[in-house]
C-alpha cells in the first residue's frame, strides 16, 4: 500500500481522480476499516500536508469557515467557536476520548463509515460491501435505526453532523467542480450502498457556518450504554435563540437528533413548539405534545423499540438543559 502526501489541494485531487486511491485525514476510521477488512488495501493520499484544509477563518459578518482537517479537539476548546456556536462546541467535547478528539478531523467525522458490526465483519456481505441485503435486519440490530428510511438499518455515525444540521451549515466540496452542499443534503437515507453522497474523487474542503445568532442558548445530550467512549444510542442538539441576549422568550429554535436513522434528522415540530418558551421555565403543553408526536416518526425494528421512548426522553432532557430548567 503506497502513501503519498501532497501539499496542495490540486495535487491531492489529481492523485484521487480515477486512481482508486483513498483520501486520509486523521485516519482514525480508515485504519480501523483496513484492520477489519472492511476495505481492501489501496493507495492512500494523505491530506495532512495540505495546510489550506486546516483551521478556522472568520468573516467580517462573524460567520466561520472550518477547514476539514481541523481537529475535533479544536472545536471543543476554541473559546470564540464556543461563544458563536455553542451546540457545536458541546457536541465536539462529548465525542469519543481525548486521544481520538486530538487526532480525528472534522471532515473525517462527517464522512466516516457507519459502525454496524456486519459491515465491519468481512465474513458478511451487505449493501455497502457489494451484497444485496442488510444482514442486520434479520440479525442483531440492537443499536440500529428506529426511524426507518431505507434498506440499511445502521444509524449515521457522525455527531458533528447533528450539530451542524441544527445550525443549517453547509460543506465546501472540491473535485471535478467546486460545489457547496448543505449538511442536510450530504446524506441520503434511501441509498444503502454508502454513508454520504460524495464521489470517491471528491474532497470535503471545509464547513461553512452561518452568521451566529445573538442570545443563543444551546445544549447537546447523548444517551449511551456506558459513560465513556461509547457511540450514542440517541443524541440531540438544541439551539434556542432568545430575546434580551438569551434571557427573554425563545424567538426561534432548532432541534436535531442522531443515532436514530440513516441520516441525522431535524425535528421541526419540536422546534416550532419551543417558540415563546421562557428560559428557566419547564416546557409547556405544546412542547409535551410535540415530543409525544415523535413516536409517529418511528418505525422500529424488532429490537429497537426501546429507542422510541429514549428519543423523546433525550430530546426533552436536552430542551430542559437549553432552557436552564433541567433538574
């Protein structure tokens, strides 16, 4: 397996174009996939020498551009990012372990492979390895989807995508042509063959975040089977833009969840119900009704029915945390 390390994006794209080579950023997922036999050895294009893919740049209007090679740990420790995009910083701080956060990149987190144990066991074939079925559906799918979008039963693995979806962020992509892709369009739950829509010859260059909202209150919460270094069963990111610099009623809201479907999901009904909520007060009957309606989104597999109640409970706890009324 050969490894090249270009220093310019154009050279990296040329080495990926039609060669069968794979891009590598932090390598935390690619290394695991190679070790498990999920992917066959192939030439690797190491992107870590392309400095243009690193760091956070701020525009005059206060919006931010986060390079794809920016480490997850940088998102969680940058005070300006935490002030402008608190839900993103909270999400980054909750990921994995300090060692992984110090190595994993923003782009790698967004484009990683799912964690289904059938995908990562070379003894099985599935849609993503050239097969024609999802063995998890008739096998062990305890950690699978509860919102069933398509043939594959594995939840999307990126927590950063959940937070970025809540912010309405987009990604800049380079390849045959440069294009901007909303995070909401970066994933397709109906396509069981891949975890994102980018072509193998394309590179995710950066994340584009919108102008920050003054008076934002935020939270991020994940329900896990153990307290450390665990993939979330359900996760939720909540953003509340409040009047009076965060002390007044909610003017607008955004709620996104992960761990429940092939893609991260927005919950517009819960967000709409949160408008006019008062920080420090418990959610009202409208929010209660919106949370109850989340069950209508769910189409659980035989072993994922527990996620129906867990979804509602996790979102409620995240909402209460954002409002500042959590017990």
